[in-house]
């Protein structure tokens, strides 16, 4: 049944022979459920080759498209690569500001973290220095 369905889909939406054969191998080996992970990894590799990085942005309040675009542009200047917001989430626990993950780097400009840092410094008797976010 699955093979018949795959044949019908490939007849309707033809793919390259390599892609068609790849889908058939996944079907034969009962691995079609892995296709989304394969596609995600393929996109990662293509983006890496093109110098494109994906960012996860978490803010205290929702962002509009212009706000996301400004963040992408600023991150592009910081990283020297093209940055695209892959995931944008809100987390009221941040109180304000944002936390951005690009690759293995996390930029934490949240009010919560800044308050925690001020508290830590005050407890240690250090001077409190204002931090600059993204």
C-alpha cells in the first residue's frame, strides 16, 4: 500500500532519480519516519555551505516581523554570516529583553539575567556595571 502511494506521489510530483530512489530505500527499510530529520539535516548542511545560520530568539513579549528583521541584521553583523530566525518564542519569565541562540553561542540580554548578575555582584561586594544587550 505504501509503495503504491509513493508511486502515485512520485508520478504527480516527479523528483530526480536520486531523490526517488532514496525515498524507495527509506520505504523498503521501514525508515520513512526519518524523512523529516533527514530533510532538517540537509537544510542545515546547505545553509552552512552558504554561510547561513539559524537563530532561536526568545523574548518576553511577541516580536513583529520588523523586530525580527532588525535582530537578524544585528546578529549578521556580529557573526559575519547571514542569520535567519528559525524559531521565535516568548517567555514571560524573562521579564524583558531577549535570549538569542546562534549555533553554539547564546546571547543573553534578558532583564532576568541582568538582575541575577546585579544580585550576584552585590552579594560579592563588586561594583555593578550596566550591560549592553543586542
